[in-house]
């Protein structure tokens, strides 16, 4: 009210001057305008009498004697009466005279009208994040305009009014709780107008961190107008599918959520938030999907396998592939699925090293990714002994330059001697594997311009032993074994050990070749390790020593019940064995040889003559000597003892008396009795005489 009063005071002098200027105009019988104030665009009723009959009058809003705007035209009746309605024109706030001006003749002042500021918004109900249009009229001309949302101190939008005091603007509904909010505008002169009934805020997505992107991108969205502390689910295109994310709104009904863009065809899609409590969906927030390809791996060499995964292309469309803008020979097209995705695997074409662009293209879009091509070499074979020929091929090198090949950083002689890469960065050559330590060795190719490739060659040892022994086919003591080898250190001392004992040696050739022949030492039956080494490389073999004992010898002299002369000569039959044999002679007092009077071991012949020191005491036939012989082979296998034989030596009363017949003993007994009896009688008679 105070504002209108000040405007009326400002307009009063102007009205007085206008009245004086029009003193020559005929005064009508009556003139009114209704209402006396209002807003731009509102209806203004004019009642006028005493004007010219049936005359057209233009209605002007004037100020300070100047017509500012026309409100249209009215026509008087045949009796000079005007009763019509016009629309208040767009003018700045203030009080204006309403004039009726005919094309010719007398003009009439119908009264005054005060224009007040007004504000309208559309729509009057909107979701968070959507756009609201604001139209203002009746404000100060050419003034800075600020449109405010609710109680927020920062303007929702700012603009400048035109000379007519009008403006239009738009603002985005901020993330606020669901409610009815006051919307008002204020100019620099503090003229204020409120939109009626205000703006009703409904749930909506306020912002997204990116409006365009690719499948798999993570974007952040904010929103408001949701149920305080309620659950809100985020959907892609519609709320019938699986939610991309579900979050809880804060106490003001606002949300902040991160989502990952799902597989989708290229073009515009809607992101929708659903208030679970009220089952209310927000308007869609548009997100545009663009094509993308991912290379796996993104680095490699010519001929390497690569998998290209594409997303965001058209549905069920054909995808072709290019290498640096040229179609890749031999690579067929892929077809996208219903979400515009595909996967294609192919081998990298021949090219020089560096970064190259792989393009996937459909009929209306494409996507690119960078593949870094590195130099590569291939060896055939990748393992073997020294001295063999290895083929070498390379790709990804600089074209037309000399390629240097090294083996463990030592430059190799190659065929051809001067390797020059071709225009496509490839080359072929061969080399002879030098002698060296068994294991992995690094072969390197370099073009001197920073392009280097390596490959591993496994140097192996080749060594064989002949003959090969086993449990089924064992070896024997003194057997000749031969070991041949290649791939050992060149010109190196080769040592062969049987267990811990050195049994042979040699010197390897320039390619690490050698041959060593040796005899198997005397060892017991079982398995043994034979190891050949050059000090750095070694190769073990297993040798199986035979475990068959030799047969029992057959005794010849002395035979049973024989009484040989001393020194006694023992003789027996020979026994054979692959490992050679020695004999053990034993003489005892019974067949179990519990007591051994003499034992001779390591005998190499089939006879033994006892020494004088080994003469045996005389024994009778009833307690003869027992003797036996058993053989032991070179592997320590002890054979069964021979069947024992007996013999006696020297004079034996038992043997003597035992040789007299029974009848002789009877005769002797009679003579002995007679003699003894006679002696007894003799001595008896003699004693009686004395």
C-alpha cells in the first residue's frame, strides 16, 4: 500500500499538468475506469459518456503528457456512450492516465490506472531438477530482476527487465523437500510480486554430473522432494527393471547417489528415481550414451590375440574394424546384441612399433582406442642343445634398418650376416646356438632406434649312457660303460663320478660334445648314481648293480674219510659270475662250523695249500675235520656254501683199536685173563713161602 501511495504522489504533478494542457478539450458528462489499479494483462473497464457518436477511439496509457502504450480501441455508441473493456498493456509500475483518442477530433481523459508488479510461473507444480518458467510484468524499467525460491537467500535466477518493466526467465527446481514454496521477484527499486499460489515441489532428480557418457561410466546424481529418510531407487529408462542403486533420502528428502551406466544402445536414455514410500516416479533425467571400445590387452606384438569389447552402439548392427583407418584384412564383422554391445577377437596385423588406432564402426557411429604395438621376435625351436640351428623372425621394428641379434648380451653370427628389416618392420634370420650353461638364455633383437624384443631359448643337455641298466637288466662289476653328451660347456673338463668316486674324464668340444668310457667299480648290489658334469652343467644316470649270488662250489680234495698228508692241499671246482668271484675256505670241527679252525678269504684260485703254521692236530674218524668253500662275487653277493666234506689227519688210538676185529679182541681177552691169573697165582705162592 505504501508503495502504491508513493507512486500516486509521484504521478500527481503530471496529472495536474495534463489537466491544464487539456483545458480546451470538451468535458464529458461522466468518465470512469475500473478498477483503478491492477496488473499488466488484466481487464480494464471504461465507461464514458458525452463522446462523439459512433466513433472509434484508441485507448492510450499516458504518463507525463506522453502516450506510453496502447491498450487497443473502443467504439462509442450512436448516443456517444462508451462501455468497453481493454487489457492493461505492458508498462513499468506506476500510475497512468487513460486517454481515449479518436483519429480526429477531441480526446478524452477517462481516468487513471495504477499498474502494480505481477509474477506468474508455469508450471505451478514441478519436480526437483525440472525447469520452471517465470514471467514478470509491471516492474521498474530496465531493472535488475531477482527471482527467489522460498526462503532461499540466493536468487534462483537473475535477469533484467525490458523498458516495459517486463521480463521472462527460467530456473531449475532445487533439491528441497516436497512442499508448496513461495516464488517472488524483486527489482532494484524493491518492487515485489509473488506468484500465486506458489510452486508445489514434487520428487525429482536435480542434477547429474554428466549428461553424456559411455557404458560403464560412474555418474553422480542429486535429487529432492522425496520422503524424508525414505528409500529411493534409481532406474534406467523405466522402473520395471532392476534398480541401478537404492539410497536413503536425508531428513530433508534429498538424495545423492552414484550409478554406473548400464549396457545400452547409443542415444538418449532416462534416469528415473522412485520414491519407494509413495511409489512416485520422478520425471526422467536425460543421459546420452555414446559408443566405446575397450581393448584387452591394449599392448602387444604382431600376431598377438586381442579382444575388442564394444558398448553403446546400435542394436543388432554390423560392426567393422579398422587399423589406423584401414580395414583389417581377414577380420570379419561383429554383430551387436540388443543393448548395442559386442566382443570380437582377432590377431594384430603386421605393422611397425608404436601407437596405432583401432576403430570399431557401424553405419552411423564409431569408437576408437589406442593399441601400443611392441617389437617381437619368435624362435623356432625354443629349446635344444648347443650347436643346433634356430630360426628367428621379428616384427614391429623400424623399417629398413639393421637388426642386431645377441645371445645373453653377446652378439651372434647370423645368416644372413647383415639383417635388414623390411618396409613392414619384419625380418627373418637364423643362428647356431652357442655352448653354455643349461637353462634359459635371452635372445635379443634391436634396431638401434629404441625398438627391442627378447625371447627365451632354453639350452638343454643331451647325455646318454650305454648300456642302460635296470632291475630287470642289471650291470656288473668291471662292465664297460660309455657316456656321450652334447650341450655342455665348450672346451670344458668333463668329469664322471660313480657315487663319490671319479671313474672317467674328458674335454668337451667347441659345441660341448664329449665321450667317456669307464669300467664299473666293485660295489655291492643296488642302485647307484653316475653323474657327468662340466662344473656348471650336470646330468645324472642310475646304474643298477646285479644282486645274484654265485653258485656253490663242488669240493674235490680232500674227500670224505680221506686222511691227507700235511700240509693239506684243498681243491674245488670253479664258479663263474659276471662280476668275478673270490672264494672263502673254512675248516671246522662239525658240520655247523660252530668252531672254525681255519678260514681263508679272498682266494682267487680253486685250490689252497695250507702252510706249516696251518697244520692240524691229529683226530680220529669219530671226530673228523669238516671243510667247505663258498664264492663271493665282485658285487659282494655271497653264494651258498658247498656241501661240507670230512677228513682226518695223524695217528689215533681210537682208529687203531677200532680197526681190530671182534674175534681178535676175544682172543686177546683170553690171553690177558690167563696172564693176569698166572701172575696172581705166582705172587700168592711166593708170599706163602716166605
